[in-house]
């Protein structure tokens, strides 16, 4: 059979916690000869379960990877977290995956988490194969599971296998493409005819599958209508094209713990998975990068790991070209040269060196200190950038506090963690002077604190960060700022005349130089501006940073000996304070624009919740997926944990984008806090 696909592809394993993704990865490693016997998640003996926090929580918290070989073909498996707090890792896996395996537990059917993961894969444009796992468990119900999958996926769902028995009676599968039964025994897999008791059902489902496949090819359709059934190679080829286009979602089944059906999943992935072209931006224009082994080498970083022994490891996808030996490439973001001294592939936490990587491969490179997730490495002179992405809205923000002597160490540690975990954002709060982290949930926060304690010996506490308030001047004021001191020797002398006017509070500070005749020497003009800006940052009469004003310097006085930049900076700050005291100020709070997409059945609850947060609903629409999209303006102070609350209200299916919109006068209840 002729090769129809690249030699190397990437497979992302998706699924909610507890469905058996990690067990499935172990079973695939055993089935392909990469592992002698599977490990157990509960015992912490799995290939990819080496992280102490993962062992502690018995759950995947980051992408783990392992390659398997099927003949000369290589599939890199990416095990992704099932906890919603760590779906940022899942998004990165989907960004490089050629196909996703959505693992569903036969006793639980489709849960809200499964719906979210299905939608993430579809939005990423990744073809999906559904693996119904644990058909040997006591409460397994294939019919109910299939019905819930049909409700989620729609008419494109296409079972390519049926179970032989369920629960304790589950012994194998019916392969609808080959029209045979495969029974799994201690001696191996036995191939045989379809049992009589389910032959009628098998023929009916098989006919539906064949019809769904042949309609994707006009030639096959004509032959099928004439009674000529396509052979297996033709069916698999067409199925692969239809799956890549999202027109068919195959369903396979089995038991990861017992290894039943795992070989069928591997075979299906190897035969039908096609390598996806990669979107990018070149010279400012959108392009699609073909998977060409003869083209320029293009590497895309999608994971950074800081190993306590090896150091910093960057994981790349080989987008195009062939990598061999030492290589010099240019980072398109920084325009700096990066030297790849050696490449390898990751099996859990272990790097196995290799001397060659082909297009579609996944490689790990150590000692690249400045490469970040999303960076593209290629030949010098090529202006190739990743497609811009929208950062996920954090679920909550917390201030992180430690001993004063640990401030620098804490900042370094958090930024190192953020390099590995791009869902973690670190910022400095200028008001409280604390470090604030944006996280995706309570578990994300807990794991972050555990890593800080284990890796960096930092014991920390957290608190809710202060929501910033602002002040603005109420009316124009024309004032004088005067500094005159004589303490022996050179004194300090500066006089400035300034008009301060209110602007839109969201606008940038404006400074106008209207001095004529040299009343304020040119070398002191910028000092006046600096003094006004420093006073604005220090705060107005109510102690809040001042925003939204224009200052016009129109006159002043200087002394040939006693004037200096420092004197005019101080005079500028005096002028600003005088203007604020003369005209008075208003304290402002920031209003955020919230755009929340929620399933229609949760619309009422979400609207009620927004109203309780002093929100003003601007309107509601419906998106292409049938979700209700709410646009509302809500005070920032009411949104510190909105991501968590929206998740609770919608079973994890609601999504929100939050951006600053405008500033408005804060009510007395906010000022009293």
C-alpha cells in the first residue's frame, strides 16, 4: 500500500479527569512495544507521571509526551490535563496536534467538561477521533454513551466499531470496515465472523458507515450505487480526508486497562491521520506553511520545561524541513541566532538523543535560554511570525506575599514558572507594591504555590489584590507652582504658571508647552512635565493616582544661579497639587466590558448574576454555535473571581472576555471599603 501521509504526526489525547487518558497512553506504549508493562496512575508509576505535583493530585497538570513507532511511522502522543484549570496546556497541545483522540468513559457518557474539550478541538481545527473507554466496567452503557455523543457531535459522528458485550461480558469489538469480529484473549486477538446475534445490527450500522464514507468521493459513490463496495485501502483513504475536513468523526472503543481495542485505535490513527498545514504570518501577510521536507527548516516552540538536572528544555514542532546535526537558526521574535547543539525526543521526563528529525516531528532541545512558547525559528532573513492568539481570561487574581527579603527571589521564581505555564500571568501592582498572579482557578493557584515551595523553598500567603481607583480634576484651574529656598550657597528657585484641564479619564496625559519669550528656559520644560507626572502618580487629595488631564505651561520665572531641573520638577508637582485642591477631584472606578458566551439554558442565571455585580447589560446575541453572547459593563471591583463564578454557573461551559472600557465616578459604597 502506498504511503498517503507524512512519516511523523502528533496526536493529542483529550478527556476529562478520570476517563483514562494516561492509562490509554500507557496501553499504546505497550501495544507498540515501547513499554514492557503499563504503569498505574494511582501508584505514580506511569511514564508521564513524574511530576511531584501530578503524583500528589493523581492528575495530569501539564502536557506529557511519548513517541511510538508503527513500522517506519512515528506518532508523538501528547497527554493533556483533564482539569479545567489547566486547559491552557490542552490549547497548546491542540495548536500542534494533527489529530485529537477524545477519550470518553463508557459509564459517564458526555459531561460538560467533554463538551468544552470537543469545542476546543473544533475551534482549533483539529480532526477528532472519539475513543469510548472502559467498556469492561460495571456501569458501562455503550448505547447511552453513543446517544450522548450524537447529541454533542451531530450527524458527522460515525462509529467504526461496535462492542462484543458490555461490562463483564465485554470481550472484543466488531470492525465495521473489515466486517469481522476481534476477540481479545490471553493468547492474543482472535479474528472471526460477526456473531449471529448481532449480525443484523452490525450490517445496519456498517451500511450507514459506508454510505457516510463514499459520499465523500464521487467515484466511490457511483461504484457503491452500482453494487461495487470499495476495498479497505479506499475506505481508509477517503475516511482520512473526511476526518481531516471535519465531515466525519470516527468512534472506536475498548478498554485501556485491559488493552482491548487499543491496537485498533493505533492502526486507525496511523492509516487515516493526515498532517495539518500550519497558519503563520510572513512579511505581515497570512500564509499557510506546507509540510515540505525539502523546504526551509521551520521550528515552532510549544512547550518550555525547566528540569532540575538538565536545565531549560524547549520542545519544538518541526513545521517544515528536515533537522540533522548542529543547526543555526534565527528566532523571528528577537532576531537573535539560536544554536541547536543536539536534538532528542521526550519520553515522559527523559530525553532520548536522535540525529535526525523529519517534518511533523516533535523534538526537545536543551540550553536555549531565550526561546519562549510560540517562538518560530527559521533561516536568517525570513520574517515569519506566529498567528496572534487571544489570551484566555483568567479565573481569578491573587496577590502573593512572602518575606521582604524574598521579594527578588519570588519575582524570579514566578517568571520562571510563567515560562513553563503560559496560563500563569505575573504582574506588579504599583499601588500595593505586591506581585499579583492571574490564575485559571483554585487548583491552578494551589499547584503554583506548591511548585514555589518545592522548587524555590518559598513559603507564601495570598490575599485578594486591591482594585485600583483613580482621581480626576473636576474643572479647569490656573495655578502657580513656586519653589524658593535659600539655605546658604546655591538656593532653589523655580516658578511655573500652569492651566490644568480635565480630559476623558481614559485618555493619556497631555502636556502643552505654551511658554514664549524664554520665561522658562528650554532645558527646564521637560522637568516641569516630569514633576506633574510624578505628582499624578503619587495621588490626589484622596490618595488615588490622577488621570485624565491636560497641563499647559504658559509662563514662569527662573534664576540664573539658583534654578535647576530639580527645582522646576518640584514646582511642577506643586502646581498640580494646587490645581487639584482648587478645583476638587472625583474618585473613579474602572468599568470593564464583559463579553460572555454561555449555553442558552444558563442565560437567565448569568444575567441575574451580572445584575448583582452592578453590571449593565448592553445586549445579547447568539453566535454560530447557538450560545447566547452577553455584552455588559461591570465594575472591575465586582469581577475579581468572575471566571470561577461563571464556570460554576454554567458547568464549565461559559467563556468570557474582559477588557477595560471606561472610568466613572465610584459610588460611596466602594469608597468606604
